[in-house]
C-alpha cells in the first residue's frame, strides 16, 4: 500500500502527509453460505518500514535481471527441502 500511496502522491502532486490509504473488502461471506454478504473497510496505515522492505525486494529483483547468475546463487542459498528445489540445484550443478 505504501508503494501505491507514494506513486499516487507523485503522479497527483499531493504531499505524502496529506494522503491516507484504505482497503475495502466487498462481498465477504462466511465459511457457510447463509445468504449474508458483508463488507469491511480497513483504515490501518502502512508501517514505517513498509516502503524500505518493498524497495529492498525490488532492488533484489532488478539485480537478478542485471546479473542472472546471482539469482541462481541466491536460489541455492535459500535451502528448501522439496523436490523441485533439489532438481533445480542438481541441474545447475551439472553445467
């Protein structure tokens, strides 16, 4: 939400301090359909570190685009015990 807020701020030339964000949930139904449809408005604002976390992830993605070999290195370091991860690592080690 913080990224959208900042983008909107820049595009519309509105200072960040003058903007608030919200999420509207429409068509909420319970686990048992009793015909009742609800809605909810979430007015919580993004945390102070939300944008920094987002920026780190975007920068990591961009670094992989510029240097694809780093993606494979990072992938190998992120050890996960499943068949797909092992197959990718084994295939990359054969090259």
